[in-house]
C-alpha cells in the first residue's frame, strides 16, 4: 500500500506533459507489438516470400531505426521535441498501415524504412522531453520508471491484440496499429506544450554538437558500459530461442518467457524503483541490474536437465535485473549532456546500443552452432561475464563521479 501511495504521489508530481509522455510508452509498445511479432509469419506464410526477402524487410526496419537514432535526436534538438514526436507518430502511422497492406517487396521495404525512421525520430526526442520535464534526478528516476512500467504493459497487451486482429487479417492489424499512432499524433498536437525552452535557444552547428559529444569521455564510458544491456537483452531473440529449440519437449516456452518478463515489469517496476531510491542508489542499481541480467544466463546450462525451470528461472532473474537498471540509464544520461543537446545524447546512446547488439548477435550467432544443437557453455559464460564486468565497472565509474562531485561541492 505504501508503494502504491508513493507511486500515485510520484504520478501527481509529474507535469501534464510528462504524464502524457509516460502514457506514450504504453501506446507505442501496444501499436508496435501488435504487429512486429507476427511480421515474419506474415511475410513467409501469407505472402509466401523467400527467407532472404523476409529477412531483408525486417533488417531494413532495424537498420533504419538503430542507424538513425542520432540523426533523429539531433533533429529534435533543432526543430523542437514536440514537432519531432508528432512527425514521428504520423510517419509510423503511415508505415504500419502500409506494412499491413503491401504485398510487393519494394513497398514492404518502404514501409519498413518508415516504421524504423519514425522510431529513430520520436524515441530519443520523447526521452529528452521527459527528462527536461523533471525538476531533479530523483524525479527523473521516478518518471522513467513509470515510463518503463507503461512500456511493459504495452509489450504485454500488444501481442494479445495482434493475435485477435491477426485472426481476421494482417491488413486489419496494420490499420489498427496505424490508427493508434495517428491518435497519438493528435494527442501530442493537442496536449504537449508548443515548444520546450531549450528548443528556442540558438543551437551550435551539427558537426560542433557531435564533436562535443565525442569529446565527452565520461559519457562515452557510460554509454559503452550501459550498452551491455542491449547485448544481453537481444539474446532473448537469439541465444535463448536456440536453447529452447535444442530441447524439443520445451515447446511453447518462448511465449511464456516474454509473458513472464512483461508481467514482472508491470508488477515490480515501481517497488524496484523505490528500492533503488531508498536503499541501493543509482550506481548500485545499474551495476547490480546488469550483473543479474548477465548472471541469469548461467541458469540455462546449470539447469539444462530441467529446461522449463531453467528458462522461467532465467526470465525471472533477467527481468529483475532489467527493471533495476533500465530506467536508470535514461534518467542518468542528462548528467553528461548539455541542456541544448539531450536529443543527440539519447540518440547516440540508442545507436551505440544497436551497434553493440548487432556485433554481439553476429559473434554469438556464429558460436551457437547448427540449428537444433545445444548452445555451447562458453556462450553463457561470455554473457554472464559481460554483464558482471560491465555492471562492476559502471558502479565504479558512477561512485567515482559522485565522490568527485561531492569534493567540488565542498570546495
């Protein structure tokens, strides 16, 4: 009850704009996950496309999003976050509607590009806007925790809506998903303030802004270590399915895995955030969270004789680590960014995470072996080591920064 009351107080303390941005997380994931989990089935089954063509369409979406995050954030710094968010919602609305309707490869590639670019445009700008609406670091932590909770709820509800709509047709799914983002665009236009104060200030040239970002060693270290989250998270789509496929009597576990992770995010995100604020602190929350995520993968080889227990136990431990650290990354990033460049910093972090995930997937995919074979033990040891090492180094960096800040304040 105390946690619930504190959560209501945190919600009431947010500005109306911040509340809308938090609820955007629910709508963004609802619209996204009602379509994307079923895209491969639609391309290969309904449309009968070859595997390379289906992979090209899906790869176009990932590339256009991850590769353009920095550009999208920088654009938001220039034109204002509100216009960037509105345009992003409109572009994704058109992209998802086209993705459900198109049947030819060129149109599908265009639709995939539009959906990816839209995410690259509104995601870093929405994060920057939300960070700017918070008065201090504590409120940023609360706001991003609420945003993560809303996003997890969307991740839980989206596939359920997609299954219901997909039983009619994928075209209907695309139209409904597009309508969700169209409604979001209208809400942003009606309810978000016309302009953030920082958006009215004169901006430096783009190359100067990016050069300053690349000459910010503390931020680059923070970014490199926090990007380990992307490496660990994307194994839910690569290494863990390979593990499940190697145990033929573990069918249906993949769906249960994502259900468990979403439920833990919805039910325990706010208590975890309260634990960070009252007991652990941001440094320990980030460090422990990454270590738990990495360590969770050790359950898969240790409990290989009981694959159902192994996967569900891994999902629980992984999710607990995720809800500890993930909101803190976004909440802490403004510590390194200038007040006029939040969008670029959020965009750079997201693009870097995408690069780390891509490289990690290539290396781990090569180590997994042929389809149906048991993933080798070094894969799980590498993931555990990466999480623990990144978590420990991140904890050390943040503690050193806090101590240095205290010394300067005392001086």
